């Protein structure tokens, strides 16, 4: 993979990732989602403010951002994720699309938390760790009823599952990416961590405090 191809992969993936679907859905419904609920443009806040269907739509669109960016990058790298070039293209695309979602330059670098976009991006390059991640999310969600706790548990599961599944072949660029994404998602949930400590975090199905 040439430097020029790598640069295009990063730029295009970042642009795709920075499409603020949550904000656009809010605008379509006549409001600025950043001024309601938690103020986040992600699917969880969209669901909280606009209802289940819009929340699912936002999650799906953010998921597709990640998947689309990686698939396009693999095409630019001759469409083969089995080669070194294809693997690196997918990793660069995954990192850039999540960065675009979390730090969109046209929203002053204040975006979502990257969970749905990360899952979409990683499906094509780390399928089984993603499945483990989703199972961890479901388990922690039903145990705690906190979306934030489930999301952080899923983030931590990604690199752990990769290490367990790959064993001797686990150490490499993919592990570095998974560790970086896990750290980024935990960082993006820092306000949730504060609210969990304070006992003010919103539990799923709980009415908003007035």
C-alpha cells in the first residue's frame, strides 16, 4: 500500500466518520440533539430524546459509517483483507473513521462516543472479537441496565477477546488498534464514570430527572 493510498484511506474514512447522523436526525425532527438529554449526538441520546425507532436508526447509520469506511479502504488496497496491504488499509480506515465520529472538525471536535462506529469498522477486520464484544454488552446491560457500563465492558472485551482467540498471533497492529479504541471509548465515557460514582447516571428505562 503506497503512501498516497494510505493518505486517501485516512482522509476518506475520517470524512465518512464525521457525518453527524445523530445531529442530522435531531435537525430532521426540529431540534438540536446537543441541547437535549446528555447533549451527546450518539444513538443512546437520540433514543432517549426522540424515541426507540430514531435511536435504532442512528445506531444503524453510525454502524454503517464504520463498515463502509473499512470496505472502501479494502477496495482501494485491491479489495483483499488477507494481504498485508489490505489488513493495514482496514486498520487505518477503522482508526480514522472512529476518530472522525468522536472528533468531527465541523462540530468543533465534539462528536459521539464511537461505540456503534467502532463495531461497524471492526466487523470486517476482527469479526469474532466483535461478537464477543456484543455478547459482553448484552450481558452487562441486562445486569446493570446502564448503557454506559455495557459500552465500557464491551470496549474492554475487544482486546481481551482478540488475545484469547488469536493466542500466539495476537500481538500486532490489530491488537494495537483494539487497545487504542478501547482506551478511546473509556475516555469518551469519562462523564458517565463521574455520574456513576455520584449515583446520578441515567439508567435505561428510568425517567429523566426534572
